[in-house]
């Protein structure tokens, strides 16, 4: 007879009911895998390089400033070079001397240049730094072409300027006229001077009056009145008459009026005004 064996087992409790709106724990590994997948798509090499470039760009100005601050010195000397006639080298150095003691790197060279170019004789100034503590300045002067009205000078480029020492320009022709017609006067003077030189005559000056009348002065002192109209034709007529009839008596001639259609009128130094007949061209 089989023995009866009674086996008692403890009841297994059922799963507790889930809370409303609770997220099951089983979804966490899925979210983690999604994050890993997203991060895997990021080009980390490019990100690192870009961040390095941004950092370097931020550090370069700072580092450059630190290096320049360490290397910077005061301007101790200024060297002036250039062919000078009207300007004094000492005066230029004195004018530029205000920059001595300033920062070598922080000094604005355009300010130095502008300050020097305000001087009457200076046409241009080229300024550069010379390490470790000098400024080198090359000065180019204006080249005077002639004396202008009221003791001023006119340069070859047509600029009228008034230096304190115009006499250092030496012997030059005398031009005059309205300041806004200076280039017209220069062009006419150059044309007449070239023609006179071809005929062995010297050019001394040319005047343009406000109303437009021209008067030429030769190197021998003779004045030639050309008027306002047909100036070139009258000038050519004068040259012809002078070569044919007046050259032998040039020392006696004071003034020639070329405002005639068929000749010229001559005023002699004896103040006897006569008409030179037969002077047709």
C-alpha cells in the first residue's frame, strides 16, 4: 500500500496590476539604442576640427596682441630722405618729431604722412617702420614751373601754392591769371614757349586777364598784346613780323600790339608809337 505523500506548495502571487500611464521598464533599452544610433551619425572628426579652428581664431588676435605688446618699443628716431630745395631737412625732422616717443607699432603711419603733406613744399611723403625703433620718411617736393600771381608758385602739375620762401625756386617765368584757369595758362605758355625757342626767342611770362585777354612777355622784355580772340593766329603773326622786321631793332621795342588783322603796332622805348606798315603776313 502506497504511502500517501502530501506535498504542500505555496501559492504564487499574481503580478500586481500596473499603474495607469506608467512606462514599462522594457522601453529603456530601446531609447538608449536610439540615442546611440543618433550619436553614431555625427561626424565627430569634423566637429573636433571645427571647434579647434574656432578656438584658434579666438586665440590668434589675443596671442598677437600679447606678442606685439612684448616686442613694442618707443619710436626713438626719424630719418628724412629726399631731394630738398624749398624744404629744410631740419624743419621736416622737427615737424615729424612729435611722433618720437610714441609706440612703434601703434603709431598710425597715415597720420604721419598726412601731417607732412600739409607743408607747402611737400607733394608726397612715404612713411615706413624700421625695426626696432625708427621711422623712415621719403619726401618728394613740388617742382615749381613758374611764379604765379601775388608771389605764389605754380607746380608742374598745376597746383598753386604759397610757401614762405618762394624765392628759392630761382629764375622762373611769371604766369598770372584767375586761379581756376591755371591749367589753361600753363598749356598756352608751354605752346608759346616751344614756338619761341624754335625761333631763338626766350619766354619770360604770360598773363591772362579776368576778361580773357592774353599778354605775352619775351625774355628780352618785349610785351606782346594778343587780346581775347584768335590768340594763336595773332601770336604766329607776331613771330613772323618780329623775325622779318623787328629782330634787328629788338632793343628799341617796348610793346607790340598784335590785335590787328593785317599787321602789328609797335611802341618803341622812346615812347613814339608808330605803325609798322607793310607787315602783312
